[in-house]
């Protein structure tokens, strides 16, 4: 079996490395963060991703996964999968410094006939730029955009709806076909410019669906119409109205992908003098929904607010561009005292750990990090339910605070029993209050 390097062990890289190694590929995972490589070598997942530790255990048992901080390990590999982050900069452009540094590393250490596959989200024009940066005609370059969702990344990787790759190098094309031989019926080859823009377009569409559902909630509430009922009926038509994914009113969208990719495609349109008002309005609509939630909290005239669940999606420990964290900061700016509980963040597997991890996630010393839900809600005038894990939902029922509970994303409405909901009698922000 060929030896493959995975460069960058964030959520895409760690899942990719563990899954390939568990399926029998010889994989070397490379990351400059020793805490990550050491944790994975012990079989500890650096992120709380279902199925990831199971794959790490299988790979460890089979001896198919090597972890290192030394990029020279590339010299023994047939191919490399680049999975480093490309965050959005202040100008709205994707920052590709780490990606280009990884390309430089491949250029320096890769053997002849090596194949370099970029899985990172990239801006238009990156393929040609990387090809020049690589500067080695003996090394093939391909794009292979990932469509993994945190919380289901293992399942998305191993049972995908679509796999896309793009290359101008036939050796790279042959390797991509071998890499995905078990999923060939879902594999599509395209040209590099199409692959570059595809991930941005995908996430802009997902973000648009979130913003659309939230705008539906805001325009239906004044006339006493339940937005969940409206969207449920809309989604019942799967022939014309597509799937129900993302089309549920809730918190503003956040996370490592949607915000930055919407900003990137909007900036790309402006750079090319393309009038794209729909893309340009998505983030503004998202911000308006956050303001709506702030105003809903303020309507109760609280002095102290507890927020349960601050991950960017329900049960997630990842707080990058998290809407609940943005809500924390907005309420602090209104002069409120805010206390936060989130067991998923507290359960961090690599430093920072515990309360330190939650404090780091909040990023503001004015926000208080509580060790559990009971401590967070004690003394609060209002409890805001953001994106809690199952443990924190149960803890909230146990604490049963006798104050208004704002169920911003419908977590209590959908995931608690009728008896538990009745014991809390929550104020459901995005549904008619009958």
C-alpha cells in the first residue's frame, strides 16, 4: 500500500489521516503542533468527532499511522494531502500563507513523481499560484475540496454524496482515482477553476439557507405564524424546494467555514466588478438576526444572563465564529453580566483544558466561565439556550431555573420530552407563543 502524508491535522486533516489509516493506507500525519501529534499517537482525538477515536485505535493496532512534526517525512511518501487552514483576513480574502508554506514544504522534501493534493478551501486562482510556487514539473498538483461537517466528518468522508477533484496532471489524476476507488461512482473530475470556486459556492448556499430560514422567522412572528410550520411545509416539497438541510430557523450561522467563505465569495465578486447583491446581503442578514436575539434578551430587562452551549453548532466544542459567543460579547456590550456553561468545551482533549478552555473560547475576561450548567443559571434573570450538548440539556432540566428560558435554536423544543419541556416552560424565541 502506498504511503500518504496528511499535512495539517485540524478537523479535516485528523479525520482524513485516521480514516485512511484505519482502511489500510500507510499514513504519516504531519503537524507543527506537538500537542496534536502526541495526542493522536496515544489514540486521543484532538477534536470531539464521532468515530474518530475508533479509527485512531484501528490505525494504531494495525501500525498504519505515524504522527510527526518533522516535514522531512514527506520524502518517503507517494502523495501528500494538504489540509491546513485558510482563514479569512480583514479584507475578506482567504489567507493562504500557511497553505503556500505547506506547498513550499512539499517542494523541498517530496520525492520525484510525488502528487500534492490540496484539500484546503482556496480562493480563485490558487491552483496556478500553487503550481508556480511548487516549481517542480515532476510533482503533480491536484485540488480535492472537502465537504465535511463538524460532528459528522467521519461519516461525510467515508460515505460522501460527492467527491470532486481537479488537476492538469495525469499522474495526479490516476492517484486520485486510486485514492477514491471504493467510492468511484460518486467521484467527479473537473477543471481547477471550477473546483476552486465550488467550495465557496457550496457554503454560500448553505449560509443563504440559514439566513433565509431566519428571515422567514422574523417576518412570520409579527402575524402570529409559526415559522417552523412554514418551513416544515416548504421542506416537504423535496422536488422543487430541494432538501431540508440548514432550512431550520435558529441561531445565526457561524463556524470555521460559512462566515469566511461567504465573505470570500462576496469579495471575489467585488474584485471582478460583479454586482452580486444576494451574496452581499447574507452576512448583513446574519448580523440582523443576532441583533434580533440581543433585543429579545433585553426585552426581559435582565441584569444577569446565563448562556448554555457556545459551540458553533449543537454539541460542538469548536467556537470559531460561533454565534453564541458573538451573542455573549453583544450582551456584555449592553452592560449585562454573562455567565456561560458548555460541557463540550470543558471536555477539551488537548490544551487548554477545562475552565481554561472555556475562558479561552469566550475571549473576554468580562464573561464568566461556569464549571457546569447549575452554576451558570444560579442567579440568572434569563437563560439563553444556544448550542448545548445532550449533557447540558439534561442538566438544564435538572436545574429547572424559574426564569425565562430563550430557546434560540429550538434545541429544547425538538430534543426534550414533552414532560421535560413542561417543567421548564421555556420561552421559545422563534415559534409562536400560543
